[in-house]
C-alpha cells in the first residue's frame, strides 16, 4: 500500500501583524487575493496563495459575508 503524505500549510508570518489577533492579517490577505485576481485571474498561482492564506486565517462566516457584500456592490473595501 502506498504512503499518503498530507501537507498542512497556512499563511506565513507577516511582520505587519505581530500580535496574536490575526483579524487585520485576514482582512489584508482577502483584499490581496481580490486585487490579484482582478489583474491576473482567480486561477493564477500567485493569486491562489493569497486565497489559501485568507481561507486559513479568516472565519468562514466572515468570508461568506464579504463575498455577499461584494456581489451586492456594498463591500466596504477597495473594488
């Protein structure tokens, strides 16, 4: 039987967010993903890493809410 290797990855440490509260880090990665995907497309490997990072940092409920707000044109961040 072949051995399966599972790799767990999360966002790397970011010196802009030194405290244990990662709310701003989550928000920044979410915005970085959307800025990147606007220029390069959702499937770009560079953009995919930002998506992986914000998904590992942000509560699912927040992401769902932000996605809904973006769809409705009411998102408080940059377009």
